[in-house]
């Protein structure tokens, strides 16, 4: 699934357009940070986890805190994997200098 599709999936169930835009913008900002190697992968993952946890808490308040955290971690990992796939060619070019 593409990064755009993962973001749309994450935003499903959030009706406020302002919040949807702000979440999307923040995730794309983190994508650009990742793409340009400005911060460590761990730092970006932590930021994604924070965003995803807030969204899961909002969308699924009946889940236990532990289940919310597990779901948020899976979502954050999925988005980070999408970052990796989106930047795969660029990272290989930088690595091999071709």
C-alpha cells in the first residue's frame, strides 16, 4: 500500500477536515525528514508512534491502553515501511553513487 493510501486509512473516521490536513501535513513533514536523513529512523518512528497513538485514542476510546498502544505501533511501523519503500531508489542511488 502506498504512503498516501496508508495516510488515508489512518484518517478514516476523522471527520474534521482541519485535523485531517494537519495530520497529513505532519506525516509528510516526517517523510521529508526521513527522505533527507535529517533525523534518525528511531526518532521518526517515535514521532509517528505519538501521532498514531493520539489517533487511535480518539477513534477507539474503548480499547484498553495496551491495545491502543499495540495498534498505534503497528500503524507507525506500516507508515515507516511506506517511507522506506517510497525512498528506496533514492537511498540506493546515494549508497552506490550511480
